[in-house]
C-alpha cells in the first residue's frame, strides 16, 4: 500500500469534491487514482514491462483544482486528460 500526501491547497480542493460525491477524502482520492490505474493498464500491452506513472503536482492539482467546483466539469477534465 502506498501513502499519498497532498499539499494543503490540493487537499482542500479534494475535500470539496469528496463532499460533493458524499465520500471521505481518502476514498475519493483512491477512486480517482484507481480509475487512472485501470485506464492505463487497459491501454498498455500486458506483455510489455511494467512501468510506473508519475504525476506532477500540476497534474495532481489539476485533477482536483478548478475555480468551477462542478462535478461534471471535473469529470470532463479527467476524461479529456486521462480518457476516464
């Protein structure tokens, strides 16, 4: 199991989205990361060597950050950026 530490500003934004989805922050972050991992593994050749995906703070922040705190806009961002 991995430990993820969010910067305070990213944590605050994640908390807003988690409340909208009626989840606690940890469950919400896990849900988002699981979607990314599943999507990446479905697109990769299963015979290829395993690689890890590193996200910059801007990418992580972008998953949660928006002046628009609308679930639909967040979901559209995730779909556009990561295809999920």
